[in-house]
């Protein structure tokens, strides 16, 4: 039987506030990516502003699409960049289809990995 573990997620206002106040950010359509580098494994949170989407049904739909795109590309996120806390904020006024959200997530992942390279211990060959 195949058991899939859930990825570590940011929970609670304190975690989100810490990333927003102390972390860095960049924009990669359709996301504003806010991150706080750290030594712990990657924790990720998803946000869809109520100001842009009044109906909870729309916000939940977009969050589900974001989580699914992350789930399918999770191993790439975890192997390319260092750990820490990351918040993906959906930052456009229209509801995009899954393919465009997934493409944006991949671009954001690549940019985040360039800004936060994975720090690996030196191997025997490097010494």
C-alpha cells in the first residue's frame, strides 16, 4: 500500500506574520512569493486574498489548485532549494486554470531555488 505523507505546511497567523514581516519576497506571475530562509525543512503556506475574491468558493478553488500543483512538483521544490518558510500569495484578479497556475508555480520554484541555493555538505571528492 502506497502511503503519501502530507508536506509540512505553515499553520497559524504567527507563522504567516513572521514570514511577511521578516522575510524577503518576489513576484512571479500569478504569485507573490514570500520566504524566510531557515535550516528546518521547507514549510509552505498558500494564500488567496479575500479582497480580490469575495466568495469563499473561489478562494478555496484557487487554493486547491495551488496545493495540487505543489504536490505534483513537491520533490523538485525540496531538492532544488534550501529549507525555511514559504508563502505563495495568489496575486491576480482572475481565476486561472490549473495549467497556468502550475506553470507559474514552476517558474516561481526555479527563481526561489536560484535565490536560495541548497547548501550541501562537502563530499569526499570535494576535499
